C-alpha cells in the first residue's frame, strides 16, 4: 500500500533565477543517431582527441572508486609552467563555465550587477543569477562587436564584474589589444574584467602565452578551457589566470572533486602536445575559411570570425535558415531575429550547410 503526502509546496525563496529557463532546456536527445543529423550547433571540435591524449585515456585505470585529487595539483602546476604564471595565479575547475561560477561567487552577490554583451553565451545570465547578482546585458554593435564605450557607460557603484568574450560567442569578433587596454584603463578598480577566452586558440592574432593583462591590471581575469581547441568538451576542464588574491578566494568555492582524474590526466597530456595541437588548429582555421568562402559564394556573407564557428547575420530569417539546415541534415544554432551560428565541422557537414544556404536563398 502506497501513501502520499498532500499539502502546500515548500516555500521557495524568490530569486533572480526565476527569470530564466534552465540551460538549453528542452534540447535533450539532440544526439539521436537514428535521425542522422550532424550537429554543428554546440561549437564542439569535430576532430577526435589528439593521439597522445587518446593513448593517455586508454592507460587510465578503473580506480573510479577513489576520489580524484581535490586540488588538481598536477594540472595547476603544468598550466602555470606552460604559460609562465605563478601557481598562486592559476585556477582550475570543471570547464570554463564552472570556473566562471567560482569567480562570480566571490566577486559579487545580492544587489550587485554584472555586465555582459548580448547576444552571448547562454550560461552568463544563469551563472550571474546563481551568484545572487543581477545581469545587465549590453547589445553588440551592428557589426557584432562589443560596444566597449557603452559597457563603460553602464558601470556604476553596484557593478562588480564585466564579462568580455573574445573571440566572441556567437559572432566570432575579437577585441584587439589596443581596444582592450583602452577599456581597462577606463574601468574603475572596484570592477573586475573577466576576459572569456574559450576560443582564443583559434584567433591567429593572439599570443595565448601573453598574460600581460593580469600583469598590468589587478582587476583582470583570463578565463580559458580545454573544451574547444583541445577537444576535451566531454571531460569538463577549465582554468583561469588572475591575481593571487582573486584565485585564493575563488578556490574556496569549487565543488569538491569536480575535476575528475580522467579529465586532469587528459588535460595534462594535451598540454604537452603543442605541435600536434597547432596542426589541429590550422586545420580548423582552414575549414573555417573554406566555409566562409563557400557561404559567401552562395550570397550569405558571414562576419569575420576568430573562433571555431561562423556567424551569419540573417536577422528575421535566422530561424528559417536553421529549419532549412535541419531539413538538409545538419543542426545549427539560430538566435531569433539576429543570426545563425555554425560550428566548423567536417566537409560532409559543410556540404549540408551549403545545401541549406541554397534552399534559403531560393526560398
């Protein structure tokens, strides 16, 4: 005999979270192999892990009954050595989104504000709300760039952080070093600039080992990930460089054991394969350039991209293009009334995108 309890639901505290849906709600089952849909909607790298990384994964034992190192000490030291940072300036966590959550939890709280460009990474407003702060979106310029003067105008006494994404997701635009310096020079010292560099390896103009921003400014964080260029999205490993004070506080907010032993070892192995990684990145840049050229030949001109994706500013017809792509057997990401983001994929997937482009143009 079963029993059930009836009565009022538990009283839930009103929260900034109430304004948002869960991350990608309703997209479960998108990888159903039966539908033969090729997915270019998530900015994943379609190339298999580097051979040395695959070998490292094969060598990992079955001791999953044991907890991983809660500090991911080896990875943190390898990152510091590779980039020329101090270990006390290096923060690791479960993907760049996990590291960003750690940072926001120590940078802001109830009554504070965090600025970010929009459209942008869907998780920004959610992670800001989890911290208790209020997110303030600032529209991109017509060309898909950060409106840096407008962001500075929005800064006030309640502002605790500004998130800048370069190369920007979803438009692929980049913030030049001179523009970034001008912005940071005008940013009050009580505001931390979090520079989300998840796609930085694909930007041919950037030197990933240049940590000048955190050397010259105490209120800057460089946020990065192994999910994109390294192709380890499924293992959830991210990292950041910042002042020792920020890192010391942010480490206290990490979920215990959130970087698995598998993730740490794979990340360390990938970090040691710079020559192979450079070749992989060159391949993705070549495929990106070819996709941009082919779309342009079909009359759909992407904005210049420094990421592993291209952006078509299609405005009101964005969702129609995404529907055409799905009919052609490829999934892309539409931003209603703004544009379409297409991840760089295989040549087969790109052929389907071009078929969708032709249908879109003729429709």
